[in-house]
C-alpha cells in the first residue's frame, strides 16, 4: 500500500445541512469531507455517510486510486 505524507494532503470537514435528530433538533456533526492531494491538485469530496470517519476512508481511497492509476502517471 502507498503511504501519502500528511503534509501532501489538505483535509476539510463541514456540516451537512438538514441532518436532524428526532424531535427536530439539529445534529452538530461534520460528516462532509474533502481531501485534496496538494502536489497533483486532485481532490475527493464525500458526504454520503453519516460518519466523518467512513467518509474520510472513502475519500482517501479515491485519492489513492486517482494517483496510482496508470493514466495519471
């Protein structure tokens, strides 16, 4: 597996509007994730899950797939 140095990544998180608990209370979570690979400028935006951790894993997989794809080289 390829390790990307953390200083080559910019990770941003933000809340997704419209997520509410039962009773109408707004949940103060930040599940939306965008990871940018700074040397290449490739970024992945993921907000499909309710978990920031899962969204980060998916975004990192997308970045790794993009930078290791033969067409990228």
